[in-house]
C-alpha cells in the first residue's frame, strides 16, 4: 500500500483527535497544525508507526506572524518518509513573549543545528536543547533579525536613489 495524505490525516486524527487542526495540501505536501505542547508526541508518533515512518527531519525553521496575537511565532517542521517518498509539514505556534517549544534533538539529531539557527534568528527557546547558543550571529546581539519588528530599509540613508528602484520621482512615461 502506498502512503497517502488521507491515510496520514486519518492516523493523526485517530491518535490525537481534534488537537491536530488546519489540514491542507499544497503541491502534494500535507500540512497541519499541532499544539506546541504536543510537538514531540506528534513527531514520535510519525517516526515510530510502522505504516508512517517519517524518520528524516529535512528542515526546521520559524515564521513570524506579528498580527497573530498570542501565536506570533510558528515553528515549522518538514518531515520525510524515504520508504514511500512522502513529505509533510507541520507547525506549532507560540507567543512571542514566551517563545518556548520542546527540542526535537532526542528524536532527530539533525534538529540540533537547525534549532540553534532558529533560535539565533527568531528567538525560539527550544527547551531541553543540549547547546542552545547563537550559531551565525554575534553573541552580543540582543535582538532576533528575522522577526518583522524592524523596517526593511534604513530611512536615514542618503546614498540611494529611489528613482533607480521605481519609487518616487518622475514616473511619467513608464
């Protein structure tokens, strides 16, 4: 039997009921949301079950949704089943003021550096991580640069010409 997204969805609903939400499919990849307190239970289930076998964490990152009060930060996991060549994505959301999510390093060794990078850029505190320190930015940095808390451009710059980028100035004739 080939592993289908419908089968995965049914197995997750069987095990976790209504706690797993927002199922959708995009380009053949199923996505869903889980409560942040259940991230390890969901990953362990997907890893252990003989008919699922999601045993490779291909990516782990975060997204900042500044308008989602109480759930501003999402940790996004991309899992892969090599046997059936099936991928899936799931998100857990956390408050930007208490950005704590359990570490996945006990299930996936590859989570170690990915969680460090996600901490470094988004400020997610992966509880239980063996060495959660900055990996790319300087230690003295007191902010998280991938959060949408800063303007995209420095408005005080005088060395740029907005007309070169199609902004401001004379745009007649374009």
